[in-house]
C-alpha cells in the first residue's frame, strides 16, 4: 500500500525515527529523513541506499519553522509529493517541577509541541490540495497518564494527543487525510539520556532493568497504520512493554 509513497520522518538520526525510516523504506516508500545530527543521517541514508531504497536527507531543527518549511519544499522539489509525515522528534528531560528546570521545559515545548505544529504546517496545504495524506504523531503513554516528575513532559504529550484528534476531525472526512497517534511506553532509546535531575537516577536504573520495547517495535506499529487500506484510519496505537504496569 505504501510502495513508492513519499514519507517524511523527523528526528530520524536515532531510535524510533531511525527504525521507522528503515521499515518504511523496506516496504517500498521513498523516505525523507531530517534531524540535527547530519552525520547520523548520512549513515542511515547509506544503509537505505545499499538496501536498494530511495532516500533524501537534510539537516532539520523542528523548532525552526523556516527549516520545516524548507525541508518540505526540498522534498516536493525532489519527488513532487509528500504522502506521509511522521512527527517523531521529541525530548524527555523528566524532572520534578520544584527543581525549576525552566530551560528544559522550554526545550520540550519547542520540540514536542511547536516542532509537531511546524512540521505539520509545512505539509498540510499540499496534502489538502491533493486530498490525501497520513500524519503520524508520536505521543506517549504519558499522553494518557501523568506521573511524578513528568508533569511538563506529560503535558506536551497530552497536547500531541489532543492535536492529533483535532487534525482528524478537521481533515480526515473533508480532505481524506488520515491521522494516527502512536503512544509508546518504555522504549530502549536515547530519551532517558536527556534526564538531568539527579533525584531520578533510581527511576532511570529501574527502566533499564525492564524488558523495554525496541525502536523497531514502534516502527512496525507505524508501518501497520500507514500501510492499512485507505478506508482504514488507525487513530491511536498504545503500545507498552508486557512488564510495564502504568
């Protein structure tokens, strides 16, 4: 179903974004990968090319609207279409609110919320005009529940979940644009590396002991959603490790 379709993936330099680019490419999609770490993008692009896939990469900071616009423009110039957007770029510097890590709050709001808005804005006019498209937003189990030290992070992921539902109501029926919110539990990625709050060392260690999901598990969930028949709109996928209680 997605063979020869064009997919943009943000935050593609590692983890879920990296795995998703590989999965969609293997399924026959042309993948446009963006992230701040260009050296990692180059490695991914080389792997995709060696496997016979088509790939485009460009440095992308999703907190800058101009870069999101320019990235989408470059993809359209290369392939004349954007069929799928995977809003994957995200940060998770958990901390207790009382520790007032304001810079980290700002980063999460800029990447986890504004980045999703900017990247979606960059493709929505094109998708509306051709009356087709699929937007996949990476929310989290934290977009459903709130936990200590996660108040700001959870707020950003609740926002992504709400935004996804708003997009669905606005565009799915009127413009044939499908919307999916992917909500992972604990995944073995670099996300925990952004936690600087010393009081959360125990939390980080406990998550390392858990048999966490792998990035490829989330990539497969995304592939399921975007590869479903056009009349099927997979709105939400909540996916936790078997051993994760909440």
